[in-house]
C-alpha cells in the first residue's frame, strides 16, 4: 500500500497468490532443511514453440518451428480445434535443437475459418501450444472505430490480449464478450468489483489515430440494471487530468474506468458496444 487510500497495481495479483491453498509463506512453513522429499527425474526432452506466435493470423503456409531441449527424437506438430479434436499431425524435422515443419497453404485452407491450437509434442506428450486464427483475414482498418467487439470470434482470450486491466487495490475488472450488444455479433461485458475509494479500468492501445475533425466519442451503453442508450461525449467536454488536454489528432489509448462514490463495495456489470469517434 502506498497510503490508506492508494493501492499498488501489483497488489491484487499478490493477494490472489497469497490466498491460494498451495502458497506457503515463511511463517507458515516448517524448517525446509528437515522436510522429507521424494526426488523425481528431470524431464529429459521438451520443446517450446518459436512459430507461429500466439493468435497469429494464418492465411498462407503455416511455418512451424520449435526449440528443443534435451533429447530431440520423436517430435511432431499437432493442430487441434477449439474442442480439442485432432485436425492434423505433422511430423517435424529436428536439427540443431530446432524442430521444423510446414503446413501448406492448401492444407491450411482446407481447415476452414476457425480458432485452432498449434501444439508441439515430444515423445508423444504435449510440450507447448499456442492459439492461432486460421483463414481469418484482419478486418479493414477504420481509424474512427475503437471497438465493435465483432472481430474476436467469440474468443475472450483474443479480447483479453487487446485490453490491459488497471485496478486499485482489492478491485477487479474482467472484460468479456457478451450477447448484450448494439450491433454485429457481440458487445463488451465490463464486469467489475470496486471497493470504497477504489477504481477499475481497461485500456486499449490505439496507435496514435487521428480524430481531428471529429466532434466526440460515441458508444452504446447498457448500465447496471438500467435501460440501454447511445451516448456521445463531446471532445470539448473532456477535462484534462493534472493539467493535460485532449489532442484529437493524436489519440494513443482508449480506456473505460469506473470508481465508487460513497462507502459501499460495488460488484456489477455494464455493457458497451460500437465505440467510435464521430464527426
Ligand atoms: Ca458489436
């Protein structure tokens, strides 16, 4: 804690870790030098994926590369669907501690559009895996659109990669895709828990988009237990924090934050959709 009212962004993770049954701290532990332990054999072979990267879009040949440790016999790449069903197994060529293989564009294409898992198997056991987006082209860039939540294919892991959570001590926020929406397939469920004086927010990087010529930010909102509405926040109503000012020509981030008014802890959910700059 920095003060009674200010937390530290790492403290939530620490509290969760502290409260886990498997966590033992010094004052709860016996003298470790006197504990009887059973030695187990170290893994003699393992691998981790260098390619593809997590949530990579695969539209052509799929290059598969894994770094090998220990013995490097019997290495294969495996592709599974979201439910874990085996789609392809591709034998790997191992050389200089690298295992490589390629799944051709035609083979990739034959698997259709889906989120799949690429796995590297060593000696028949799973060693590493990453999710990939097969045959899903990136949506057209629209610099005025912050998010319509329709391009995550219903995958909360992909959504979670697009937003960073930032919360006060003891507060949580989990962004999730929701069927509550204004358009398309999904909206955002902003599920949060905040205590007295606390806050919780999520932030998306916008890579310096230019919103000059726009009058404000529009979004669809369905607040806690209330009716839905379309809201426009005019840029000239934004108030800078610590003397800052909004520069619509150079927008770096978009964030949704929530804080408490009063004494009570608030545990609730709000829904957002179609967040965009409007002219
Ligand atoms: Ca939507």
